[in-house]
């Protein structure tokens, strides 16, 4: 059961990371075009809008993948001095806390998106509806929260830490 959930979660995490990568490519393209345009006295109209809104996708698109590979900041100075069971529980609580935080972010942003739709809020120059990007942020936050919840569940039920497996395989590949 957990294996099927992990495969589905990894698919969503991969999609989230893909969207973040596409956002990063768009971001770089807009910046390059804007910088070249500025050099010729014709900056890209609306580049600030595009950069600001795309950055939301870049940052939140990568959050779930960052958690999946254990890339979030962690302080492990005392980890070696704690027994493995305590480290496991600390990781479970950390994952659950992260899931709660991202769930609250998603909830707050859904409310904000509702207000943006009601008030017809849009970006300053291009008039892009802000709600689109807020709903994207919400969806990406939910994917991150679900990934963290699944990681906590796997740690609690089977002791499997997917982030450690990923790091161990990365170290093995680097050594080869």
C-alpha cells in the first residue's frame, strides 16, 4: 500500500519539479530578453510581472522535490549522539510539522486567491490574474504537504527514510 502511495507521490513530486524547472527556464528567458532589450533601450514590457509571478512557480515547484531528496536545511550536529529511535522520531515530527506548515500556507493562499478573484486583482503591467498564480502556489504547497505527510507515515510505520535512501544512492554514484 505504501509503495503504491510512494509511486503516486513521486509522480506528483516529479510533476511539481518539472513545473518549477519550466518556470526557471521562462524566468531566465525573460531576464535575458529584458537585459538585451535594456542594452538597446527597449526593455521587455511587463518583465517585472512575469518574473514575480514565475518565481512563485519556481520556488514552490521545487519544495516537494527538495523534501524528497532531503535538501531542506537541517541541523544534525547532535544526530550522532542520539539513539537511532530518537533520530527517527525527530524526523517524523519534523516531517509532520513541515506538512502542517505547507497545509496552512495552502489554506491561506486559497483564501487570498478567492479575494483576488472577487476583486479582479491582476499584475501591474500585463494584467495577469493573480489568482492563477495563487492557485498554482496552493496546489504546489498541497503536493509538498502530502509528500511530507507520506514521508512521516513511512518513517513511523516501516522506518523507511526515503531521503536517506536518496542521499546514499547519490553518494554511491559520486564515488563510482
